[in-house]
């Protein structure tokens, strides 16, 4: 029988439209309409033409055909949702409680219809002087927050591409127009060079594999060839040569005629990894990272889909790449939080990679020096194949010294630097070696408070303190972008003892300059790396020894490979140990391990100083001893005692609303629904409370945190059903609910 009916998912991400709608397939389209094809259909009473995707085709509809409308047009070249992804979309919708279209959008290029592969980009520049801009921000931060956000970005970066700004602020064309009308910015057109990464020199270094590298490659080949492929988790210390292993696996998979997706955590890693892969695989690689313009992304997407590009390197979202004949997905630094999406759908790249490898019969390889505790637990239980690489290639481990900062303070040292660190900095300054200093700013930003009454500047829209930016004497909110000038007297008590407390990277930079005048410092943090390509330029300059010291936030801890770095100083890596998050010890351990891994990668011996405030904590001591196993054992015991993953699973429902009572009411109601649904699982724990960050962007935040049995599929499904009830009941309410299974943060 003929398939005359198409079930179409409409490209509007609203829960009330989240189901396939029936349309008649006109005779002349019959051969071209199949699941995944992008179509235009008349929708609603006005019959406005709307885009959609064919979800299924069928012989009949449950509606009388006379009441159905016809498909208006179709496009089955670039923008189809490949049929093999349909089960994955289905799974995402069920597991993440997102809409069909939210999930489908992950698999097709963004704004697919509107972009042509363009040759121009728009560059935005400030035209007004700093004072005018600051005043505008001060008086409009409430009324026009997006405009203010754009201006603030521009104050930190002299000029930016429109796409970069949109990515950071979600500004619309109208935002730019109004800013231009007010004479605050100018916009001009600039030709873009398409191949963004082509300036990166390919690295063609050939090496003789070490035995531990060979072992990993052999096991991977064996699994790749087997029918029942088991995922592989490689725990390889920093500098053990994991990249070489990934490249050899990739080479093998390609030689079998299949493609590879290689996930790396973020842009900071791109230049070096890309250089390595480009050296080996030339132009058969495609790069997907969040900094590509839509046109560039679209170009890469087409190269992948057509099979021209067989190796895809990219951050989280590259896991959706439509490669031909997937052979393997490799996840480097698999422990990274950035593999989890914080927007709907709140997917984890690991989940998607697992599902894809299962449905497309591909091999999953994960690697890290500090594997995710829950993944390591699975590996130990035989769910993954565990492989170890415990030796560094060529050089040994750096000497790691823990320095007790409480003693330093007792002895009257009020600076940011311990005595041993100052001595080593001095040594570096007289040699041709380089150093890296890391400051975990999350717990250490510069806030402003009054010494006399204790008043702290907080954001008007978020319940967080404002951070001082010396450059333009502004206090900024790092969550929403609100900014204001600092007063000369305390707005609370009128005293003049208003002071900057805490230490950010800017402060660190100026303190070093005081100690070692004239020393060349490169600062890398969110403020200095907002523009496209800035990461790459900075790392390149540091690699060329144009700077003595690299100073920065977490981003300098990851994956960098400079053989001239002999000193790594961690200013206060354990300051976040007491955050109300069960992963905080794991994060501290990881930060120290990853950062220490940057020292002594070349022929010269490396030295690491950990300036610690809790030097006895196992996260600090085992990181200093380079002992993952010991950390893992202790952490597992703590998790077991307090019932945290891997011993349970966590669901977090976050309720946000401008009405605090409404958010609270909905949260309590949801907790009640879950309690009833889970009555057969008495080990379920349900907590309702205001979120640790109680207010953000003028919205009040409540959350329900559910800990439930991780071994029971029935419990998982009951809970999913309860969540569905909660979402259905909430459909038209003013409270927004975010559903997060296995959240990476509980703030
Ligand atoms: P990891 O990712 O495990 O931290 P890398 O892959 O960055 O380690 O490797 C560290 C360094 O060792 C790199 O400079 C790399 O080129 C080099 N290397 C890797 N394998 C070998 C080998 N078999 N022989 C010599 N050098 C190697
Ligand atoms: Zn005061
Ligand atoms: Zn704010």
C-alpha cells in the first residue's frame, strides 16, 4: 500500500506542539518524502508555512484525509535528519525530557535554511569613549541588559565579530541597531578567511611507540574488530602519550574504511591537537568548535556528511556529527564537565557517544589522567575495559611540593606567594625557562566590601557578589553582566573604608610585577580570551617564548604541552574544597593533577608548588603523590558513606521564576509527586530547598534533588514518569523547570 501520510515534527520548540502532525504527501513528492526529510507545511488557522521534519510515513491517518493539509515543499539535500539518528532522537526525548525538535536540532546544522556559505562577517567596535559607555551601562543595566552585556564585552575587547558577541550575549540584530543609533558602536563588514585553523602548522613528528602505547592500540584494534565492542577507558598519566594512542587508533579505523569522531573538551586544546591530527591526516579532518561562524560550521558539516572529512575533531556537540560509517568515538579528557550540556537538551556527550556506538556498531574509547570517579567505578566493575599508562614518555614526573599557606600566614607572610614559590620564580626569571601560575578564580574573585560595616556589593539581579575590574574601575556581575561604578564611600554606612578583597588573576599579575618588575607576563582568563582566535594567538606566543610567565584560571591547566615550562605554581587550588557540591574533592584533585602535568614535559626537570590551605586533605596529598588509585579509594569511601554517585543516581529539578512563592510552591508540589511515585523505593531521598545561588537574572531559584537507586531500571522509569507528570502539569505555568539527570553542578 502507498504511504500517503507524513507525520511531521514542527520546528517550534514548544512542549504543546511536541508531537508529529499528519500531512498528506502530494503525489509528485512521493519518492522524495521519507523519515528525516525537511519539509515546509502550512500550520495553524492562518496556514503559515513552517519548517518541520518528517518523522514517519504511513499508509493512513487516524484523521479523515479530507481534514489534512498537504506538504508544501521539501528539501532532502543538506538538511535531512539522517534516518539512523531517529532512534537517538527518540531516546534523548525520553531521557532528557526535551522536545523532538530540541533533539533534532542537535543533529542538523544551525539555522540551516537561512545560511548560505557566506564570505563576510560583521565586526563591531566601540565608538563612544569609555566614560559615556560606562554611564550608559550604569543607567540602563536593568532596562536593556543585553545591550549592556554587549558593551561590556566590547570594553574588554577592542573589537569583536558579531557572531562572537551573539554567542556570548544572545544579542539580536535589533540590539546592534539600537546601539548603533545611539552612537555607541560601529559595524563594518570584513571578509573572512574560511579555513580558520589552517594557520596552525601541522605537526608531523614520528615516534616509536612505547610498550604501554602499543598495548592500548592493540586492545583497541581487537575490540574494534569484535562484534560485541566493549568501551575502553584509558587512565594514562599526563605526558604518557595518549594523543599518539588516539591517532594510531584513528589511523587504523580509517584504514578499515570507517570514520572517527574525536571529542576534546574545549577550544583551548584545539590548536595543539589539531596540529597533531593535521600532521597525520591532512585535509581529511573537519573541525567543529563553538567559535566557528554559522557559515563555517555549515561548510564543515557538508564536508563531513559527504564523506570528504573522515575525522571530526570537536568539542561536545561534535558527538552529533553525521560522519559516514562511524567506526569509533574517542573522548579525550573524558572527565571534563564541559561534556555535559547546560541548556536543553541537557545531554551528556558520553551518553550520546555510548548510544551512537551501540546503534552504529562503533568503538568507544575514553582517556584521562584523572578519570571521572563514576566511570572508573564502572571500569573496575567490568563494564568498560580498563587500560593503564603509568609512565611518562621520555621524562619523569616533576617534583611536587605542598606548601602550607596557614603557616606562611602565621609567619607574617601576607602576600599571595609562599617563600618557596618566590624563590623558584626568581630562578625562572634569571634563566630562559618558563613558568605557569594558576589561580582558581571561582572561589577567589575580587569582591568589594566595607571594612567598617561588612557591606558587600552584590548584583541587583543575582544573589552573588560583584567582581572588581581594575581596568575600567567597574564592578561586574559574572553571571548576568550587570555593572556599576564603585562608590567612594560605603553606600550602607557612609564610611570610607571600602576595600577590594580576594585575589583575581588581574591582581596576581600586578603582584608579580611588583616582585619582579618588568618580567613578561601573559594573562589568560575569560576576559582576555573572549575574541576569536585569541586562545591560539596567546598559546602560540607563549610557545615561542615571548613571555616568561603564563598566568591564568583553570583554562591554563588543561592539555597544554610546552617543553620549556619547568615551574607550575598553584596559588590556591583547594579553595573550593568546601563548596556544597559532592564533586568538589574530585575537582580539586583533578585541577592539581592536570596542572602539575604541565611541568617538566621537555628534557628539563619540572617543579610544582601547591599553595594549600588544607594540606592534609586526601585530594591534595594524593594529587601531590600522583596517586589516582589512592584518591579514588578514599573518595569512593566518602561517596558511599554519604550516598552519592556511583552509589546512587541524582536527578535535579530546578524551578526558576520571578515569583519566589510560585517557584517554592511548584518545587514542593513536584517533590510530593515524586514521593508518591517512588513509594516502592524507600531508599529514595528527596530534598526541596532554595538553590545555593538563590537568585540569578532576577529569577528566584528552588530545586528538588532526588537521590535514587542506580541499579533499578524500574526506579529510573518510575521517576521519569513522575517527571513527565510534573512537566505536563506545569505546561502553562510561569515557573520554568529544568530537568537534569546526573547534573554536573548543584549550584
Ligand atoms: P598526554 O595526552 O598523555 O598528556 P601527550 O599525548 O601530550 O600526553 O604526549 C606528551 C609528549 O610526548 C608529546 O610531546 C608527544 O609528542 C610525546 N610522545 C608521545 N608518544 C611518544 C613516543 N612514543 N616517543 C616519543 N615521544 C612521544
Ligand atoms: Zn559600611
Ligand atoms: Zn547578576
